C-alpha cells in the first residue's frame, strides 16, 4: 500500500458541489492522475440519499425545500442521512488493489479509527452489523463504499453535534426500516458524541483526533494538499450536468401501481413496478442496500422492461449479485405477481422456487 496519501480539507460546504468533487477524485484516482486521498468535509444542512433510494419516499422534500436543506444523491448505496456543520464525513480514495481485504472486510477495518477516536473522548463504541459503529444500541457512525473500475472510495459519517429535531423532520424512512428493532424512529436510532458526553464538542477537534488515528491505523503519511486543477474542472462539469439537477437528486415521482419491499441483512430492498398487458413497462429497484458496484442492480431493472414477470425472474440467475439480494428480488417479483394476478396475470411462484 502506498504510504503517502494526500490529506484534503478543501472547505467546500455546499452539498451538491461536495459530491461533484467526490466523483471527480474517484475518477482521477482510477486514472492514476490523483494520489490516494483522505478527504475530510463538512456540509451546510443537507440530506444525502443512497444511489438506490427513492428520494420522494425517504425524504420530506417539501420540508427540505422550505427550510433550505439541500437534497443530493450520492454514488454509493446505503440509506438517507441528514448532515449539517455539527458533524463531519470523510472519504478515503485509493486503488482497490492497495488493500488485500475483501470489500466486506473493509467496513470494520475503516471503523477502527472511529472507535479509537470515540475512546479518546471517553466514549466506548463498537462495530456492529455490516457498516455501523454503535454507542450502546445507538448509531454514531455509518459508512458506504463505491467502486469505479480500479478505484475505490470508502466513506464514513461521524455524528458529533447533531440537530436531531431537523433530522427527524427531514427524513421519512419507511416502517420496514425499523422492523425487528427496538428503535422505532430515526432520532431514537442514532446518537452523537455531544449527546454521549453531555456537552458540545468542537468538530475540528474531533477531526484532528480522527486524522491521527487514521494515520496510525494504516501507517501512512498524510500530506496536506489541494484539489488539482483537473479535478476542479471535472467537478465543475459534474456539478452542472448531474449533482445540481433534480433529475439526478430526486428523480421522477412515479405513480407505480405496485410497490413491494422487504428487509434483508444487506438492508432494505424495494421494487416499484408498473405492468401493462402482462409486461413490465417501468421498474425501479430501490433501497438502502450496500453494494460497491451499483451497475448490476441498475442494469437489471432496465433489462426487465418489456418482459413478463416470469421472464424477469429468469434474468436473476444471470445477474452478478449476492445470493441474498438475488433471492430477495425473486421474492419481490413473486409478490408483485400476486398483486398483478388480481388483474389476470399468470402466477410465477413455482419459477421463483426454482430460481432460489
């Protein structure tokens, strides 16, 4: 692994510009034009939506617009999260072959500096599930990953001083998000360093501790740097064409006839589907699932257009997806079929059993 990384604190607090820069760095690292980078950032009030999510279902769009809270869709999976200047995020950009661990193993690995940072402030934290760090039973940190060709980004969010009231008003997660859990609302499920300590904590102080812990954990030299001109130019283009647009951030507000969802270890998975004459006319796979490579999921929904539900089910056998997600999609297709059967469609339950 390269021992010299760029430490980037560019001061960008606009959520749309922030994600344009993130994608630009990811692309340039993959092209060998940018070094491995640890980027620290804070943003003005914003909601980050996972790449697979339906923003209209997960976010109180009207409230956010009324109160100047930006909504932006990120490239990585996971759930919708609220951010403000009271917390911070980081992204580690690198070539994937720099780490021998599996993608799954990177989650607990990159959580170590967070757990150590909590300990430095006298707070006991632990890694939990696939991508979270908890204090007690409440989440103080979550992470997500995205792969692009040979480059990789691991990103995390550390809640320091959180405005829980605005968080509760800005997010509208589905009930399935809390199924089987003690917490039945977002504000019950999360905590912050300030809440645990009973006092506000300077975010800059926490970021400084985290940087030292990251450096020591991975044995790297973190050299302060700036955004390169090429990165800046690409980020500006991505901002105008993508991250500043409602088309990317919100997407259309479809009125699908059938909406079914389920919860699996990888997260919440949902299927929105519209049928005409026994054929799929529109399909959208949504949820807060964590997949570094989103292309397989997005291509699958597009491939279903024009197919019967039986034919759509058959495509799952060829999809490059984890088995749990493939089985969950099969179950959702079968459930969608049951809804559509009320209008004369042919059952596909037996085909689903075979696909398992």
